[in-house]
C-alpha cells in the first residue's frame, strides 16, 4: 500500500525555487507554537499539506561570513540558502522541497536554531510556499 503523503523514490520532488514566485501558504514565527498545530490550521484552511511544498527557515545572522558558513552547512542537508544584508545583519532563508510534518518541522526548526546560535544569530520562524494548485484541496 502506498501512503498518500509519501513519494516513491523514483518520483522526483517538484522543482520549486525560492524566487518569490510561489505564494506563502502559512508558517510561524512563534517558537512556543506547535508546528503540528500550525499545519493543522493550514489543512483546515484547505492547504494540502500532504504534498511536497517549499519549506523555508528564516535566520538572522551577524555577518556575511556567518551566512556563508550557514550556507555550507545547510547545503549538506539539501537546502538552498538565499540572503541579503538588512540593518547591519544578514537575513537568510534556508529552503528545500519536502512534505511538511510536525515532526520534520520541529526537528529542522531546532537544528536551524542551533546553527544560528552557533553562528551568533537567531531564527525568525518558518513558512511553507506552494503553487496556487497546492493551496486549497479540490
């Protein structure tokens, strides 16, 4: 039996890019809020969270060098990193395509927080993006 939220290994994930073309479907910037509850709210609003979506973790880092080091670390886990300087810090997004789940988001949010802290920065939340067709279920 094939579970609906699992891809077969030979099925490629959608090639979503963090280029601003996908709408933000939801997310959280509250570290005390359960990732599972955020996903449940998205599902209640009609977002299909059982399909691959672009998941983005937002970090605030102190220097360009810290952003470059973060990029090297997250690339090992299949993330792409995009960033820019804002008010003396570097705002970066680590993004990859995956089927979001409370467990995965919680684990990755914790890993991103540890990375940001090690580099002298902080996390600013996460969000999921998808094409218009990934939003409301049909």
